[in-house]
């Protein structure tokens, strides 16, 4: 069985969805959640689902091998970013080259890059008058949202859409596709 580690910073709905999906398909398991915010919603969600959580700070992430060593000890095959906003440091990028994936709430290459996450993305899409938006699942490299695109799914942006209504459509796409795309990617490893 393949093993994944999930990095998350927020409420954790995508991570929870992946954990629940894994428990049904039994082709992979989530070994651990790594979180950089000690009060993030993902922590409680993970504990309820019996998935261990490691909370870390910026110094541990960027200046030590602690997290990488922990993932190696767990024999992690794939790292998944699910609402995690920090750039991944070189030691993890090197060890998990082409084995770190992220989900972005827009159709990259549009509306990506530093500072483009969550509601900011949806506000920018609506403000730009885009006719469609969606999700992008991509490989992670040393630049925000610049890795190879693995999968995209889109939805229309209606004239009366607000950033909130668009966010709801995007979340639906994330929940529908992200877990299955993680599984699909793992089958290729």
C-alpha cells in the first residue's frame, strides 16, 4: 500500500476528504498530517480520523531535516499539499522530486503565484470578468504554482457570481476530483 503525507494549514476539508477516500479504496493511506498552524481546523479533523499530526514552525521546516527524516521513517511515497501556503524547502523538494502535488483553486497559469490563495483567487477571477474558473492539480517545484500541470477541472463563472459563490463551486470540484487524482498519481509511481 502506498503512503502519503499531507501538509495543510487551514480547516482541512480537502485533507479530511482524502483521508476518508483512502479508507474506502484501501490502495493508499495517509500516514501523517503536517501543519504549520497550531490552531488550524485540520488538527481536530485528523485526530477524529485517527491520523497523527505533526505541528511545526518555520525554523523546523526551513532549517532542519526533522520533517524529511520523519517522512522517510514513515516510508512516504507522495507528499500532498492541501491548503498549505509555504514554499517547500529544497531538502524535501530534492528527496521527493516529482512526488509532491498541490491543488490550486484556479485554472493555472492564470491567478497563481505568491499571495494567490483562497478568497484572494476567487476575488481576482470575478474582478477580471473570467467566464470560467476551476481547479489545478500540479507538481510542486521551487516556485509558487509553476510545476507541471497534472489535472484541471473547470466550472462556469456566471455574471452574478460573487467570490463566495465561486468558492462554493471550486470546493465542489476539489472534493469531487482531488482524492481520485491523488490515487491516479500514486498508481504511476
